[in-house]
């Protein structure tokens, strides 16, 4: 599971799954606004420790049952709490994506900068803001799921509160910039990790679902270890699993660079 992928919500939610498995907060919510709940979910999903590393495996299944896999190592470094971050994703399997690197400079006050390095062509390609909600290396995750969606791009309302969760509905402030008309996210009240998100199109049809299947506590942080993204139109889905999760490694800022995309810092990838 990559992380639901931030300057964001929970990576388009649950892409917490993609920006290094998420760590949560355990303090009481009290009477929180929808925006405050989303802010706490964002912290829980994307800001565990000062930095982190994990190995991940994606199992991609299309609507006909055909399967592909992707394996990679993810490094993440936080510049400031709830602020800017740096990310690197190094693909190792299968052979046709080996050496591919995805890099993100997440910026809270402006659009994220994203690049993809293709070793076979020795090509470094910048991913434009308009491509952020397209498929991430052939999976049902989007690029924005990896680096996260900025909560300030949406408006939120509290739909329901139970003993176990908050149900939040979000609508985009700029509907032309995204393919969804609204989405709903279920936030666990115990640790503030988003556990499910469902997306609707302009006709009100449910077409995409992101859900968490496994959470464990690592180094004191509740962490998402398994998640699933479903394309409800095609019947395809992607399963994400994380292992070897570690926090607070002291990753230097210098490794989050163009140079590392061409010459990976192997000492931090083991």
C-alpha cells in the first residue's frame, strides 16, 4: 500500500497509502469542524515522524482479471510539520519499470513539483499539474494519491458522526480541474486515519473507492500497511502492501534531488 498519495488530505485520500504509510494522532477531537477534522487526518496520513522509508508492492488487476505487479522503495522527508515535504519512489520490479524514479517536492502554498525519470530513455519528465489525476505507473492510484491532495482545494462538510468515525463530504472549489464532483471520506475517531473514501461523478454515480485493510502501530505510529483502490466502472483494482516501515532515519535533504533519480542513494534503499 503506498500511501492514501502531500500537502494533502490523505492523498486524495488514502493515497494515505502512498506517501509512506500513515501515522496517526490519538488526542481527542472534541467539537471539531469538518476542516479541522480533515487537517488532523492530513497530519495523521502524511506526517509520521520527521522522515521515513518503506518497501511497497502493488498488485494491479484489470476488469478482465489480468494482473501486473510493481515493487518500489519510498523515501519521505518532512521539512516542517504540516508543511512542505520531499519524496522519492524507486521502482525495482518488474524489469520493464526497474530504475524508474518518481520524485515530489510537495509545497503547501503552491502546486507540487513532480518528476518521473525513465532510465531506458535517460529521460527526466516533469509531470504537469493537469496530469496529477492520471494513472500512477499503470495502477488505479493517481499521481496525486502519491503526493497528496491539498485540502485547501476542496470545501468540506460534516455529514455524520458516530462513536467510531466522522463522515466528511468534500466538493472541489474548481470542478474543472478534477474528474469528480464530490467525495466522502470516513475518518476513524481513534487515530484520525481516513479508512475509506468514495468518489462520485457529476451524475451522482459512485465510480471510485479507496479503503484501508490493515493498520498496525510502528514506532508508536498507527500505520496503514494494506489498502485498495477500486475502479467501480471497469471492475479493476489495485492492492497496495507496505513492509519494512521505519521512521526517523535522519535522511539528508541532499538525497532528494535530480542526481539521486539517475544515481539512486543505495545506502538508504536497503
